[in-house]
C-alpha cells in the first residue's frame, strides 16, 4: 500500500472512529480527549483570561495531576490527600462548579517522583460509568462508578511497582476498558509480571490479558487506529517493548519496534501514517521516534523512519495538519516539525517547566506550566507566544475542552473558562458548595495492605 493511500485510509478511519464514539457534548472522555489527540474544535475558548473571566473556580479535596473528563453536564476528576490515606473520584457540575458527589476508599501512601502524585491517572467515562485506575502499594485496581457515584464493580489487574509511582490512564474501546500496567521488576518477581489488560466495561470481568516484560515503569496511555481494513490496533509505548501494536479486540501481538533505551512517559500519537513516541530520563537523553506501522513480529530494523533529539520527556506531542508540536519539559521550548520527515519548521522558547501536555483549539496550543500558568502559542507558520495566563496555583495537569468550555486543573482547584455565550456562566465555586460533597468510603481492596512498591 502506498503511503498516500495509507494516509487517506487513516484519515477516514480516524473520522469514523470519532463520529461513532464521541458525540457533542461528550468530547473529552479520556486522557487528551478524542482518541488521545488533544484536539478540540470548540468555539469561544479565550486566548487571554484572568480570574475575573473564570466561569467558576472550585476547591478540590486532596490533590492530584489527573486531567478532568466530561460527560454531558458532569466533570469527573480524581484526587488523593497528600498523606496517601485515600483515593477519590469527584463529580463536579459543569454549569456552576458545584461538587455533586465524592467517592473515596482508604489506601496507603507509596513512593512517587516529585513530579507525580497518587492521583495522576486520568479516568475515562461513557454513558454508563466513570472508570478510574488507582494504585495502592503494590496493587492496581480499576473502579467503575455510575454517574450518581454508586460503585458498580471493582477489579484488580495485577501488581504495580516503581520508584516514580503510577500514572497510566485507562481507555474505552467498544465494550472494554483497557489499561497498560508495565511496571518495574522487583526482586524475585516474574519477568513477565507486567501486562496489558482488557476488562468488560459493564462487569469488570477480564476479556484478555497480554503479559509484558517488566523493565522500567511506563506511563503512556494507548490509542486505537485501523491501519488495515477491519483490524483495529491498540498502539502502546513502553520502556520494555518500545512502540508496539496488538489486536484491540483480542490482545494478540502484531508488531514491535524496540526503539527505546530509557523510560517511556508520554503517550503514542499517529500522524501522516506514522506512529510517534518519546522516551528519555530526567537528566537527558530524550528523543522522539517515528515508526511505520505494519509488519509482523520485531520490526525494529525495518520500520524506524527517523529520530528527533531533545524531544519532550513527559508532555505528549500533538499532531495537527501534517505537523508535530513538541513541548519540552524544561525551559518551555516548543518545536514544530513536519510529521512525514522530521524537518524542523520553527522553534521557540515559552519559558517555564511543564509536566502536562498541550491541547489544540482554533489554531492555538494551550499548555499549563508547573507554576500554574497557561501558556498559549500559535500553531501557525511561525513561533508566537499569544498569552500567559496565571491560575494562581501550581499545576501538573493537562487542559480539557468540552461543551465549549476549557477545564483547568491545579493542585487544589478545578477551573472553568470560556463558553459564556453558550450557556450559564456559573459561579465561583468557593465556599459552601465545596463542603456539600457526599462521601462514601470503600473498604481497602484485598491484598493491598502490606504490599511493596
């Protein structure tokens, strides 16, 4: 198949995927929105804003770095107290910022990186449930709650270990919840104790489990594309396997490009018929790879197209209109390249450090700095900083856009901006509504006590 035909097919399949799985106003139901692209076609999101422009600002119990997800008039986010004694799912009204309910269950603290938290995994949501992945010391569980906060099921998906903590996010595909749990091998644990796991979204029963090599803990969230007619592929990036693909419905391995030498934190994206992923470490050695999809088995020597040095480590790149936008962790360096070739179009410095990922809206890139400033950069033909909007509190989150509004998560607050002409403007969200949350506690899952991490 020619590259041009592959691009056309990929474009058509992407449109079909979004049309059949996302309907307005359910645009942002997982980490980075529609199939992990980070792209929103909403109108009316402001470039510049201050606190007086917020629709509302609601204090959240606990803290976390997870991204908000939205279904209709409800926003869902996870949090945890800094002592690690619980994990929570919080439901917030999209119109006025009122906390509608909070569900918590006891847990324990485990070791994390200073850039991570015990609520970094973004939940995913559909018409029936909100699904959250929570790590306890040594154990990972998926919890499904209905939109009123009632627990419908809870399922363990295996051990989890790593000195930087957990952070991968679950996704929905057809009737399944899928989560990547590639953790760090400890002691006498089996080499293949990590796994890619799919559960029935209504019951929590296991649909399939693909054992994975336990190497260095990975944090990427998969995406789904159909490169060949009738075969949806689940694309994953990890430290142990590089960039790889499995049949989404069965978990059968398809192809693997072992192109990573260090930790994989960001999530895979697709552009111009290629699959992209990044890896590296805190001190350096960060690079992006472009891999041609297809083939069988180990395709490392034949399918690696190019590499780009000094790529982001934590932020996931963004692809739009044949271009890749790379937003670096340190110094706020933003680079625009041609996806098909890796050729640089422009590069510039925004300043600041970043742990969240950029999103695209109306020709602009939005990304929140660790200091809590929303930097806005033009996604045009030259580098241009359009605005820096302070939120008043540190953040390691990623913006979410749904129903014509943008939701911004700081360490301790959830903020709504934009969309004032499309509906109610809401209220500040401070004060009494922050104390109205109904809270019910789960018992700690079996096996979570005393496990190591």
